[in-house]
């Protein structure tokens, strides 16, 4: 087994709550984690945390942005019903079927715990059981009198999942928000590994916001940082019965490196060759258009950015029991560190040569 | 404010055809502005240099409509939508084009209401032949459904385009007061909101404000069997929490809530998950712009006629003014 | 023959290498400055400094397929790049990868299908490319995952001054732009051959930001359905009716002043034109006009029947008229005919 430098940090990050547009609690944990590697940390208008680790290249050094979104999918209160029950809407993409019976945290004037209600089997007809309730029909029960609910909760308050992280067999971790805090752990592992390597390039580590509602933080971070190479780190799908073979990756078999129109061919080849050269396992992920990651926004920021996308596979994406392997996080960190160490000014100049 | 709103709601300004209306809008503010212009996409912009952070007030000037896309041999017009149109709502209505020609919308026989698309509709302008029609209209000509503004009560107005002529009126008055106080403020009457907030995108890029407040309508949920939504007409302006284009930063939301308290304005909270506003494109311009939204409740948004409460509009103005005055303090 | 060379070249979105090299070769004797950007778009500029900066855009990419999985029996699974209706794929040949290896997309013989099956369109997941491989190992010798394919369609002239080929969308625009760049104009002119239009106007988004034009025109191949049974308002454009100008599409509402200017130029020079009469679809101008503080301009399109399908048809007269109109418009602008 390889060294797990930041597994504790990951568990700490997973315990944080932060959906699109209210990432601050997670952001402060991220800043603390980044400060181990640099004191040059800023937060932009949207809330992206941007940390710079300099290489030895000086003023003309290549700049490589590594970005991982720190927001998790969330719900938002739309109505307080009679009895103090809360109706909610999506802020990110939950499958409402996974929400029934789920424990949640309501971020109101006080932090409240609640449960998403379900009708007991004794009271449900066979007909009802065949149907999945839409999100509009679900409600959160905070087990409080209506008056007290109204004094504490406002329309617009956010709701996140409550789930304690569990460690499973084979260095696998399960819980909420592995999408995409595992990728922040990858950035940290990269920075750790990079300390033992010589690198010309400056690394700009970004924990981005609002990915789950459409890569919004990525758009402004890319515009503001304007790096030579922008690499989005995000999770992808691990294999499950019934999934297409090209959308099923193995847990523990190394990160998935993306290839397709969204990816600069030289960035892809660089990542692939780095993995081959250093004996790091990886898997090939294909896309036929903009990926569903921050990389979609990076590629068309300003005059266009050379974009790469990489990440680990997890099972049960957007559930409260997302499961991934820490081994993959370590492999991905090593791969990115070696890739960054290989990049020179000449490589950057070549990115516009077709 | 009622007169101003009523006057503004007369204008026919479907997305992409705002220029003439922009002249009118700018005429209300240009005496106090250092610069006014209508930009390439049709935004009307007035800028007043002054003290403090640069604050932009944004209200879309356009409305949804229809566009002539074909003229048949018998002089009937075929149309496409400008923005999202519900075809069944157009049938039997009068349409006024930007050149003041009038027509009536008909539907092909034997099409069930639920199957109706814009392809089944046509506009009858009373022309007998294609040639006759071509003298009065052309392909690419835009129009809107005719629906005059009427007072339902002392406070309630109904009519076409109140969404967002109410917002334009609030923005005009807020800009005038702020400019007279010597503040650093711009007003943008944005173009092409109904087709995807296109004007807001290019306006934000050129103005790069420190803070932008978007003034727009939000649907009220206080009608019979309405979908779950806590917004009520007459219960005050809504501070935008989120819509499908934006999540307002917590700090901005708090600033607006505190401004409301200081101004003595009762507020509501807007979570409109299907709604699209100018806020998103402003927020994501350059490396990010602080954006907030003050919305007035409106019944039947997206339909041919909406209902608004003038007290909400007045309170929204008070809230915007206090938010502008106290920003950054 | 320029149209033949361009339409038979390979270049699905993100994989424009072959078509880009061909265009570069074709225009390099005629332009002062040429460069590519980080996405792969090709820019050609003249040296004129004064006057409005004009950007003419044509996208190089075409719709295509990507090999995503190889079955044990050697058949290839694929996914579309850009918008392809799976119903046009059955019983068509494709060419795969830089070696342009042939493959065919077959289907279960009609004899073996139930009456019910015959009425249902086949989805992408039910279709495979057969390259003649005996098994997976055999296929892996010549095909890699991520290889891309295009329709194997020859360019041929047919009918009344018409032509048939794949990828008239937008190689016809590329051809118009190449012919225009061969001429000299006294106005700053940037020809942008963009990438990745078919997957969301992506090349043009970066190109508009980079070029910062005063006026931009997208040169396109556009929807034409003037066929049996289509009512006038369902045709979009008419083959042979002249180049089509956009009034509204899914990304743009025409700037009225510029549209009227283009119409006046066409009328002055007796060049036939038509208005594109459909809301769906878009072109690169949709992205360009929203860059920075906004750009004035529009689109000139050649009607293409069966766009995005293996065999597309254009009128060569429309093509020639589009070249004439583009030149006339650029000249009129250079003579001060349009003020922004």
C-alpha cells in the first residue's frame, strides 16, 4: 500500500457541509489544508479558494491549474407547511428515490437535524408502492412545533445530507460528498508528492464552487487565473451491473484519464505517458463533447485553455453512500505530480501548435 | 410610479427589437447621467460617476413575443416564438407588431389543444394575397399580444409586459435618486433577457461593476391550487436566494435583508428553481461579479397578462435604494 | 475541386487535424499571417490596419462517431459526436481513424425481425460497426478506443447543378471562406476556421473573445427541407433559392440594421438570397455575438438537404452566390457601407 498522507484530511473534509453557493464551512477546512503547502491563498468573488505553489521557473514559469469542486449536492427550503414540515427543491441533482428515509441537516438560524419522511408500509397500498414520489411531494420533519420552526427556518435555507463516513475493505471509503472532496484529497496528495520533485511550473490549486449547478465557479476561476493548462479533477462512474461498458470503471484500478473533444490532445498524451513511464495504473475515459466537469468551462474561458480531466471512479454517485478507494486517490496524486514536474515552457508554447 | 409603469407597458419591445423603447427608457434618466448609450446587443445603459463602489441596477426591457417566419399565398403569416410561448394562450388573441400593424392569431382546425405547437398557428392581418401582406409585414418582423394595462384595485395592476416594465420603473427611480445623491451608479435596461439573458452578459462585461442588483418579477404562489411557493402578492418584495441561473452569495443576501430592516420594508424570499434571470450571466462575467436580486411578486408570469401590486413595487424601490446607499459600509 | 477535397476530408469535433491541414495548404499562399489557437482553430489575417475589423467564420468540424468499446466478437460499439439521428446510420459505411479503414453499420436481417421490431427505430446501443475483425484481439490490432469515424461518402455532382457529399455542414462554409481569403480587401479581415461547433459552438466562443471583431459573419451550411409534403413554414430554406440569411435561430436574433444592410448589398448586386425560416439550430455567430461587450453581424448559409446525414445535397448555384454575396458584403463594409 502506498502512503496515505491526507486520508485524515479527507475524512475531515467529508464531515463538512457545503452545497452550491454556501461552501464557506468547507472552504475554511480547505484553506487550512492548503496552508500546509503555501501561504499564497485567496478567495475570489464567487468563493473559489485559490492557492499558488511556485515552481522554480520564476516569472516565465508555466502555470498549471488543478481544480476540484468542493460543493456537494444540496436541497433548499421552498415552503414551510402547516405542522412545521419543510418542502424543498433541488440545488444539484438528487435522485428523489434515494432521499426517502434519509437523515438531513437543515442549515437555518440554528443547525437542525431532520428526517425526510416516508409513509409506513402498513399505510401504503400496493399501488402506491409501485410509484416513486417526486421531490415536490417529499418533506423534511425536524420534529418541532410549527411556531418554533417558523422562528428558525426561512425559505431559502439549505439542506444537506447527514452521513457519517465509513471505512470499508481494501482502503475503500463510503459516505456523502466523495463527489468531489476525494478530488481535493487528490490535490493535497499531489502537492505532498510534488515536494519531493523538481518542478518548473507554478501550480494553482483551486477548490471550486457551484459545480453541481453548472460549473459556475470554474468559469470565473478560469477567467481569473488564466493558466496555461487547466486540469479538472472530478469523480466518474465505477462499474455496476447494467451500465454501459464505456461508462464503468474499476475501483482500485487507478484514476480515469479523459480523452475526447473537451481534452487538449497534448495534455491527454502527457498524462497517459507519465502514467506509463512511472508504472502508475490508469483507466481511459472517453467523452464525445463537453464533459460534465469543471473542464467544460475551462476549455472555453477567455481565448481557450488547454484542458485535462482526470479523477477516480466512485460507486453510487449522488447518494449518501458514495464509495471510492483511497488507493486511487494516491495513484492520481502521484500521476499529477509527475506530470506537473515534466512540464516546461516549451511544452506550453507547443499547446497552440496544431 | 403607477403612471410611469403604465406608460412603459405601452411599448412593444420583444427581445431583439428593444432599440426604440431604449430611447424612451433612457429619456427618463439621461438628464442625470454622465453617459448614455445603446450598445451592440440593444442594452440601454446610463452611467453616473460618483463616490463609492460602482453599483449597477439591471432590469430587462424586453418581453416575449412572436416573429413572422413565413407568408403564404393567401396572405396568412406563420410565426416562431421569441422566448418561451405557450401556443394555446395565443389563439384568438390580437398581435401588435413593432411597426404597429395588427393581426389575429388563428389555429389550424382539428388540432387538439394539448398537441398545439406554434407551427399550427397563423396570423390573419386581413391581407388577401401574399403581395398585399408583404406590403405591411416582412419575415423577421416581431410582435406581441395586445393586452392593455388595467387597474383591478387601487393597488393591483394587470396587463401585458408588466414583467418587467415594473422593474424598469423601479430602476429608473432608483437610479435618479442615487445619481442625485452623487453615488457611483449605472442603470442597464437589458436586452434579450427572454431568450437567455444575452444582453446581461455583454453589459456586465463592459461595466464590470462592484455590485449589481437585478430587478425582475417572481411568480406568486398565492393562487388556487398553485404549485408550492411561498410568495404572496402584496406581502413585499422578495430577496432573491436563487433561481436556475444564480445562487446569490450569502453576504449579498444578508446585505439585502439588513437593508430591508433598515428601510422598514417587509420582505419575502425568492427560490425560483425554474426561473431564469439576468443575475446568472452578470455573476459569471469576467472573474465573477457580486450580484443580488430584488423581485416583485407577479401572478401569471410567462403568460400574456400578469398581475402586480404597486405597494410591492414601491417597497422594492425603498429596498433597492437602501441597499445601494449602504453597500460597502 | 475544392468542395470535393474538403468534404471528403475527415474532421469530427475535436479531431480536425486532416481538414485543418488541407485548409492551411489551400490558403497559405494568399494570406499574410496564419496561426492556430489552443483549441485548434485556424486563423488567417491580412495586414490592413484601418477600418472595421471583420471576422468571417466557418467551422471545420463535422458530426461523427467515436469507438468506445470492442465486443468479444470483434464488433465495435460507438457513440455520436454531435447531433446524429441513429435512424440514418443503419446500413451505412464509415471510415475509421487516420488510416480511414472501412467499416459497416449493419442490422439484423429483416427476415429475422418480428413485425413489431420492424416498426421501431434502432438506438445507438443496438448498432455496431463491423470492420471484418474475427474477434476482439483481431480488432484491437487496428482500432483503438477513442478512434473516430465519419461517413464514407464520395463527393459527386448530380441533378441540376447540384452536388452530394457528407459534411457540407460546414465544409461549404470553409470553401466560401477559402475563396474569399484568396481575394484582396482594403479592410482588416480575419478568417477563422473554427473547431467544435457541433458540440456547442466551442471553438467560436474562444475565437470571438480572441479576435474582438467589429463585425462577424458566420458562413454555414444550414437546414433545408423543401421536399414533398413539407409546408412552406416547415422548410427553413429552399434549395437553389440563394444563400440564406438568419432572422432568428436558437442562439441569435438578427441585428435588424445589419440584416437590412446584407439584403441591400444582395439586391444591389442582383444576387439571389432568402431568409432562413426556422427557429431551431444555430451557427457560430450565436457564440461570437455574445463575447466581450457584444459583436454586430449575422450568418450567411447555403441550404443543405439532409444535413447531419451521410449524403447531403446542395445547389452549386447557391454556393457560388454565397461566395459572391460574401465578397460583396466585405467590399461594401470596406467602402464604408455599414456604420456600427
